C-alpha cells in the first residue's frame, strides 16, 4: 500500500496550483486546516468509516459541518475525496500544502524542542542562525519536552539538529553496543 504522503501530494499540488492561480494561498490554507480538523474529529471519523453510511450522506454531513468556510473549489475537493474514500488523508494534504506554500513564500518552519522554555534572546539567536544556514525566513515553534533532559532538538523540514542530553546519551549507548 502506498504511503499516505504519496497519495496526498497530488491533491496538495493541485490545490496549491489553483490557490496560487487565484491568489488565494491564505484562504486555501484556512480551508484545508479546517477540513483537516473536521476529518480528525473522533465522532465524525466513526461516521465516515461506518460501512453502512452512504458516500453522499458522508459528503453532505462533512460539508454541513464545514459550513460556508469552504468555497466551491474546496467543496469540490471534499466531494472527490469522499468519492475515492480518501477523507482520512486530509491532514496529510494540508501539511503538504503548507510546505508548498512556505516554499513559495520563502519561509521555513522550525520546531525547537527544549526541556525548559528558552529565553526570547536565545530563541531569536537560534532563528537568526537557522535563517543564515537555510537562506530563508524561519518561523519558530517552541515545544517543551522534559524527556530530552537538557539541551535542544531543532527540526527544520527533513533536517534534525539534536543537541539534547537524551540524544547524546542514545548516541553513547549505540556506540557502546556497536
């Protein structure tokens, strides 16, 4: 079976091209984010995966929950996903769309994972160094995770910079067993 990201990517690319053509990247970002959130709702998810429920009924319910937050093109995307039983990949479509949008806008998102919240000055310095390294504007999300013990772990796209105590201990343990 194909990876979810492989299946989601063509939908995200099509949505991105349409949004770019209509100069509506922000609108599409909002629509996909909402649809993604709706698709992950536990009660609606049970309804969507119930084999006794007809596709048209699922489509109508989904569009009703989204209300007027989806334009005609957004509604058409939902209809296609319902028809091919792919509503569950909406979060992956939304994520892929956001990556395409960020690339278009010349921005990257960085996730800074730390045991304790870093000061604003430290965060600003990290962002400045990441911008120099990647040559793009970087927006940072701070995540607190006490399990890394100390230090930081920074994730930018596919790049992971692990300067955490936990990561160093894992590397040490691996080198001792190898």
